[in-house]
C-alpha cells in the first residue's frame, strides 16, 4: 500500500466539482499514478485543458517549471507549508498570463520559486496590446508580480498571499510592479497580504508596490526595517486599514492618495500619515494611528516566511475594530481575514487519518479521516 496515493485520492475527492469543469492532476513524483487527465508535466497538462478546467498540482521535491496560461484555468496546490504526509510543497518556478486568453483564471495554494526574476507576469513580451481581466491569486507564496506595458489589467484580486524574497542584481525591483499610467489598471484590489520590499544583492532594498488608478490597498501587513518607504510610484490610490511595521508609507512618487485608519510602528522618521506628497494634489486621510504598537506576539523585520511571525495580539491591541469598516486594522480585518497566514493551504487537507495496522491484499479498508477546510 502507498499511503501518499490514498491521500491523492482524498485530495481529488474533496475538490470534486459538480459542474462541467474537468479536473486534471499533475504529479511528477516517482511511481505517481497514471490515468485519464493525469500528467507529470504541468505545461503539457495546461495545453490539454479547456477553459474553466481545474488543475490540482501534487507536492513534489522539485518545482514544475516555467509555464504560460493561455485560457481560463484554476490551478490549485497543497499550500506553502509542506504537505503533512510527504513533507513537500506545490512549487512552480514562474507563470505568465497571456492577456485576455487567460481571463477568469485563479491561483490558489502555490509556491512560486523564482526570486531573481518575477515569478508572475501579466502579459507576454512583444505581444499585441491586450487586456487581462478577472484574475484572483490567493493563499500563495510569491516573490513578486510584474505587469507589462502591453497588458492593461481589470478586476484583479490579490489576497491572503505572502509577497517576499524578490532579489535584484542590477537595480531597483519593485515587489508588486504595476503600470502607473492612466487607464492601464482598473479595479485592482490588494487585500490582506503580507508584503516585504525586494532586496538588492549588494545591500538595501526597494519598494513593495508601485501602482495607481484608484487601486485599493487594504488590511495588509507591510514589514521591513529602518523606516524604508514601502511605495515606489503611487498616486490616486486608497490605502486603508494596513499595518506598517518597521517601515513607512512614503514613496518616491507619492500624491493624490487617501490614507485612512492605517497603523505605523517603529518606522524611524517615516511613521507619519498621510506621508509627505511629492506633487499635487496632496495625500489626504484620517483615523490613522502613528507610531503605535500593534501588540503582536512576534514580528521579525526581515522575515520572509510567514510561519516565523506570531501575529496574535493581546486583548489591548489598538487594531481591534479600528478599521474604516468597523473590523480590525491589519490582516485579520476586512473582507478576507487572513487567519491562515502560517498555513497557506490551497485545498482542504487531511488533518488526521486512522487506518488498520495491517492491510491484506484485496482487503477493503475502513478509513477514518478528518479534513480541514481553508477560507
């Protein structure tokens, strides 16, 4: 008997869909099961699918390479924390969304391993101008995202992710690097994520976000050290209910933003809200808590793994019910409370399972299993 394959069967059962979507599985492990809609190569699987299909990606020792998404697909992994049974993660090196052909796609529970280049790109080099719409990325660990100038985006949700570890060898690299010209982003929501600045191989760091066009940035935790500003170019955005821990809300180009009900702490001389404007109209806002201890259990300024943080708060935390919507400031408030930040699970997973100690050939198995759902 191979216990891992039993878990694979449960993995599939827990995610079965009652609609017309076809469920594919990708498994590159040695002696992986075979059959219809089962692949070892992720790009081959993507090429075989149709719009709306689901691809469940089994944890493996190595990553599943660099892939392009050219249709509406829903990629689901086991999560950032190693699988309970195998000790492995679901890893992909990089993903390119090929503009409108990928509209409606989602990523859930994946670890993107590229760090010296952007692991997720919206748009393809040298492609015609084309708009990418209706993308949702959640429960993922990602170094960074880049939007190409030939790929306007609309209705994009980034929530419940950890963005960290992007590294540059040759100059500034922004973790979430969106186009800032008029009209190239519309309805972009960045909510309930942990975000860190990218780093330079020779020291220092660069901004966590460049973005514009009424983007909503809400209920995130920004973590860095020595008061570095978290924004590159940012204008005409709504920045609400975020925690800036060890870092400031200032930016290299920073104007016409609304800063409401944010909290800053230990950010040197850059704790102020709204931060200084670099142009007109000026930044505005109110209800912010300046240089106020959120009373977290433990935050390490340069942590790149969410499971090294302890974001539990004491009963006296100023975060409680202090957001613009009456929920908490920070990860646990807003529309997508990030209660799962230490355990980025893409799928329901087996928490406890009991099987007989001895299983004979052709014997039926009585299985008692407990599964935990994800938000």
